[in-house]
């Protein structure tokens, strides 16, 4: 029996030495270590042997089994290594060939910017609300201290909607400021909101003017709100959007519904000062009009200007991606050319 | 407003550079638009005198002019018809940089031979000097221009172009800007005297003034000068007018313009001898009355407009423009100077109706202070006497029906701190206000400063206005940058309509961009034709809102659908993109009817009383190849099932279960579109584009369109999620092939299968029609996965369920198992 085992052992090892690939190795395993192999048969029939032979043969058989299994593992490792080496030669691919194309989509840069703005102000506790594109003359103008024939109406060239009935005159809002009034009529202080939305102007289009664009209005009303809060809030906003290094200018400006009024401009980096299409050579680009809510506006919506104060600001959205990405023509946003949109 | 630095220096000492000055003014609210350096390039241009003129030997139109520069003389060829002996003219030496009259480019002057004669320089036109576009004649300087001096010393100037906000008409004047500079740089303002000598009769005996419309004319002042000689105004005045952008006319008109630029008060000069009845009546225009203004246009007036009339007729549209009937001409000997205050609304209304603006109306329509007229009138009288001679009648007329008590305005350091967050002492407050011309009175309660608003300001009405004055002069850069420290307002809850709307939008955007769609944003204003194109076979159902004053026909109506904008954009991109295109837009459509007042309507749609309904929609299109052609895949064209699959994915992401039914939507190819229903509610539509629509939009290839009604999704609580437990027990997979009549829809088959609770997944993996089936039949191969939530299903159990299912399939849809 021992001879038989030794013979099996020698033959198996001999055959193992000749195995040249993993498939042959598997059939070698079945042949020599499988359920129907001689070795397995011997191991199963140990109990039939005389008691004195049993330990000797049993030991040897297990020894052979362990040895063959070890041989198998070693051979497999070698073969796998050989396979990799040869496959890396024979099945080498040209990794510089282009990959399978996957279609990707993108969000319009103006939408992205509005989301960015809402995020920044959201972190400062400003909630986002929206209002109607079609507004009444009262909310768009009169409630904001811009009665009919007020000189400031020149600042808001308006597209009017043809009235169907003798109702109130309606128009396409020229700013999202009407929501200031609607909100203050509904809520009492403290108020802290921003209002993104489309606005419309009767304006010829060119590289820096569009007849339709987007605004984000902001409003904070509470006790003890000052121009210093406005300045701090808006400088913080500019820092978040444009980075620490970009210079910010805070100056006096006029809007009928705020007093004192202010404007925020940021440094124009795109330009070499002379003949810059974005800033016209001044080196500054206005991005925000702002100010303290006019006491008459507060009084009109029933908020006591002796007790409460507030600030409001409004910004054109398109300017921001123009500045961030160096876009020199606002009309690109609404031409919706994929060669443009896919860059964002 | 163009302001000459030379002129400003008459009133205030300026130590800053033009740029620094501009920056200071900008910070204080007067924004610098541009700085113009007049004469910067006039290196080799000097003042010369024309001493002789001779005809050119070979050219009739040319003359040979000898120009004396004091120490030297040059002979040049000149083509200008207005050249004359004795004129002082700008003379350019060889090498001077001039603007080429024809090309408009700056070039260095070279010695040239013109028709055989050498020209040793050039006598310049305004265009060649960059002063204006006038190239027909040479610039003739004032007789007092110093011969031999560089032109830059004489004519050169720096002009600040400032944007003046509508609240500051006082700064549409040189003294107004000078006063700002004085306040900002701590310099005293010194204004010229306006004294003049009166003689002869009292003005009241020579002319009478009546105001019959005191509501539109709060004040009317006038003075009279007799025996003047109309002619050119002095050179210095012409220069200043020119640098301010106004063309010199004659000494009378120039004086009125000069004083308007100096003080911001428009003035008007009438030819006194042509006033019928020696009378001025300030009245509303009569119905149907007309006037021919000095620009030669006859204009119809109406009673909302104010006119200046004599006894018989209107002689000026008040504050806007005069008429030829009273215009000052070369023959004029006596002049009535008007300095009045007119209601800004009347001026604006008049300008709008007449479509006419003037330098005067631009100031009046901002609303000038009725205290302003007397001082500029005196100044104009003084200057006119100086420039045109004559005698001033004694006194001035001043009718002031609109006189009102000045409002009491006051401010304290506490107000400045409360509104502006700036700590500033009362002394400083007082100093700033005084520097701006406010008169400060001792207030009752110590720290309050009450002020008298100066007569040139019309924008100071309340404490906040004074706070702005103080802060802008102190400097906005002195305001600290603080953070909002107050308590946060109550935040919107996740269930609030606004947050749900924004969340749904975000969900849709994220899903669609992930599926390869690019977001676009198109104009809500479109043409009627374009709206009509999406439903070619019928009239528009809702008549869209129309803009009363559209920019163009292309932007005349508010869209009632997103389809037209999206398809137009697709057509544009098909021209530049060869592979597949997928686009979507989320936006509002506008419905003229008033919002219905259904309770759930209010809950989601943001509706406002008296305003049209604005519904949010999503529209997506896809066209061309499904995947970009590559060496892996030649690419196949998209079809209906791409669109449907994408829509199904979107709906699944929003947690919406919907069914599909044949659609009659007119934009779609008949029979190749589906309405997407939840219950009976159509929430979306998907289909291949109608070939007529494709053609109308100039689209090529197959195009599919998806439209989703977001208001309805919001009403269905789309996007609100609830966790569904999933089973951990293994599933059994069974494939069945069913033979059915062609008319049976897949949906009806699947709904029978899905009615079994153990069915967790149903996939149609083959659809067969052909030879191996009888005509009119088709076969569905369906893979079903059976799974129980609480145990492992056995083969036998599954077989039983499936057997039952096959029975029901046969009963309900006539399905037979295919062998």
C-alpha cells in the first residue's frame, strides 16, 4: 500500500511539473485530489485496513495529500504569475484609445449662480422666497417711493402688460424689490430673506445689457440694524463668492426706496483698465445696489421706522458669472449655445 | 454731467489729481464715468494769427495762408472756407499729432506738397484737434488768444464726466460739484459776485407777469435788459460751454446756458420787443393749442402742459423749449430773462407726450427747489450786461405763489449711530452740514442739530436724508463692517410650499443633468407666431398676455408654453452640434386668467390677487443619436422609448407612479405620444415631435419632447419620501413568453402580473412579431421575480402563483403561454 502511495505521489508530482496552464492544473487536481482520485479512495478505505497498518498508511496518505496540495498551490501561483506576464504582453490594449462616451448634462450657469448666492445668504440666516414676474405698478414702483413721473423711473425702463380689463396697471417687474413690500405686509420683524427671480427692462441689448436678466433682492428688518450690518453682510458675501483677495468698494449711491443708499463694486480683474468691456476702464464693477430701507417704505407697510430699521440690497445675477469666469458678453447666457453652456 | 476742472477751480481750491478727485466724488455719490484730457496730445500746436491769404495757383478751393506765430511765420495750404485774415487759429507744426479728418486716426503731421505747393504745417479744424466732429471749417479762436502760446495752455482742460443720480439736480452744475469737493476736501467754496448796476425804469412798469396755473409754476422770476447787442460771447465763455459739451450760439443764449451750467437753474431769454402786450402769462395750454418750437417742429399741446405765453399766444413750452416767435435773434435789442420753478411732473409729462427733452427739462424734471431762481437770475443779468452791453431795468420780477415753510429737519449723533452704525460727534456733524451749505440751528434738546435746508437742495426731507449727508462726507469707508447679530427669524419648515418647490426643482435638475440633459434658460417673451408653431393645427387655447410696449415683435407676448423656446434652442444647437442633444428648461408660463381660488391651488401655486397665474413647468427635448458615435458604437437614433425611459426615471426619482395613455397632444406625432396620468390627472406628456412642428422649427432628425407640470407634481407631494422595507429573502426568477393579440397593450399585461403581491420585479425582455406567430399576434417575453417579505419561497409555491396568474392573464387579456 505504501508503495502504491509512493507511486501515486511520484506520478502526480511528475505530472504537476508538466502542467502548463490553469485548466490543465484543474484537471490535475481532479485526477489526483478529486473525490474520485486514487488518493481519496485510499484515504476513504483506511478503515478497511488491518489495525496495525492503518496509522502508517494513514500518515503517509495524509502526508502525500498535504504535499500534493502544497504543490498545487505553488504551481497555481506560478501559473497565475505566468499568465499575467504573458497576458500583459498578448492582451495588452492601447489605453490611449478613447473611452466609451457618456452623455453629461449641466446646470445653466445663471441657475448655478443663484444657488450659490442663496447658499451664501442661507448660511447667514436669509431664507429664499420668490414672487411673481408680472407685478402691479403699486408694488413695483409706488410702494417703493417711485410714484408716477418720479425721475427715478428713468432708472427702470419698463415693459407694460396690455390690460385686459380696467384693473390695476400691470407690468413685468423691473426688479425683485416688490417682494420686499409683499413680505413686510405679511410678516412682522425680524425678517431676513432673499428673493431671486427674473426681471425685465425695456432696454436695447448689447454686451453688458439684456432686456431680461436675473436679480437677487435681500431684506433684513429688525431692531438695531444699521448700515454697518449691511456693509459687513455684503462684504462677507463678496468674500465668499470672489475670494479674500478681491477688493470691494462700498460707496454712496441713490435708490428711491433706501436712505442712506449704497453701492458695492468689486475690483475688475479681467481688465487692463483701458477699454475694458466689463468695467469701462474704471477698474470697478458694480454688483449691488443697497441701503437702509427708507422710513416712508417702512411706514407704508405698517412697520414703525422709529422702532425698526432694515437694510435692502439688490444685485444683477449675470454679472457674477461674468466676473468669475471672464465672460465678456451677457447675451451668451440666453443664446443657450451648447458650446457655451457645456463650459459650466 | 461734464465738469471742467479749470472751471471748478474758480470756486474751490483743488489739490488732488483728477483721478483722486474722481474717486472721492464717486465714493460720496457722484460717480466718475470718465476723465477727458483736452489737449493732451497738442504738443506741437500753437496759437497763430492769419496775416495774409493768397489764392492757390492751381486750385480754386484752396488758399495759401501765412500764419504768424510771433517769432516765425509759416505758409500753409488751407481748404477751409471760413479762414480769414486777422483770425487767431490753432496752428500745427510739422510733427504734431492730429486726428486725420477722413480716417479718424491719430497721425503725425508731415510736410506735404498739395497741388504743387509745399504746406509748412496746418491750420486745424475741431476734428483734427479731437474737440468735435466738425471738419468743414477751421477752429477760430477768440481775438484775445495769445499768439505764439501753446494751444494746450490756452484751450487745454481736464473734464470730469460724472453720473449724477436723479436726487441731486443741484450737482448738474459746476457750483454744485464744487461745493461737494469743498465739503469732501475741507476747502472753502468761493462763489462769484452777482452784482450788477441797474438803471432807468422799474421792470414792473415794463412787463407784467401773471401765473394762472400756480400748481404747476410755484415761482417765476424775470429781469429785463434793454439796448443789448447780440453777437458772439466772450472766448472764455465759449470755451467753457464747449468743454461742458454745449455749442456756443450767441452771447444771450450762451449766458443762459452758462448760468444753467454754473448753478443748475435753467434760464430762458425772450426777445422783449416781440412780446405782445409786454406781458407774460404762465398758464396751462389750451385744448388743441399748438406751438412751433425752435427746432422747427410744430407740436400739439394739451391742458396738462404748462406754457409761457404773451398776451396772444404761447411762446414757450415751460421748462422744455422756446418757440421761434420769441426767440432771440441778431436783431434783438431787449431781452427778458426768465428764471422760474416748474412742477417736475408737468415737465415730465410734457416731455413724454412731446417726445422732447432738453438740458432745461432734464433739470426741471428732477424737481428743483423753488428757492433757487433769484440768485442765478442775478448772475445771468450781470454776465449778459458784461457780454452784450445794455441797461438793466430796476429790480426783478419775483412771483412766488408756491412759497412754503421749509420743513424742519433735524439729526442727532444717535440717529447716525442707529442708522449708519457710525459713531460721530455732534461737532463733526455740524461741521459737515455747514460745509454742504446747511444752516445749523441750536436744537431744543442739546445734542440734536436742526437745520435749514439750503435753497439749492430738493432732496432733504427727513432725518435719514441728513444721516446720508453726514456719512457720505465722513466717508462710507469709515463705517465699520459688522455682522448681523440679532436673533434669527423663524425659519421655513421643510413642508413649506417654497421649500418644497425648490426641493422639487433641485431633484429634477439633478436627475436630468445626471441623465445627460443640459439646462437652458430662454426668454419668457416670445412672438405669437412662435407660440403658435407648437400647435400648428389649431388656434392657441389661451390668449397670451401681450406687452403694450414691446422691444420687438420677437418679444411681444408672455409665453404660455416652454415648448417653443426649447425647440427654438434645439434648432439653434442642431446647427452646431452633430451628435445627440438633450436639453431642458424649468420655468414659468403665464396664463391670463385670474387664479382659481381652489384651496389646494393656493397651497402650492404662488398666486397673487389681481395678477395672472404663473405656473412652473419643465420641458425637455432630445434629438439625434442616443450616444455619441465612437469606435465602440456607431450610434443609433433616439426614439420614443428613450424619451419615455428618461421620463420614467425622472418620475421614479420623484416617487411618482404613473400610467401612460395615448395622447392627442397636437405637438406630438399622432399615435406616437403618451399622456402620463396619475389617477385622472395628466401630469406630463411625452412623445415624438409632430413632423409639421419639426418643420416649423426647422428641426432635423427625430425629436422627442417631454413636458412635466410641476404644479401638479407639487400637489401630488412629489419628492416627499417614505421608507419602504425591502425583503432579505431570496427571490425566484421565472421567465414566461405570452402570445397576445396585437391590440393588447403591454401595460394591461403588466398590471395583471403586478397585482400579485409576491411579484417584486417585472421586466419585458423581448417583444416578438413574425413568422413563428399567427398574423395579428405578438409575443412578450417577461421575466418575473417572486419574493416574499418574510420567508423563502419554494418552487412549488411559486409555480402555484404563476399558474393562477397565467389563468388570469388568459381571462383578462387573452394571453396564451407560448411553447
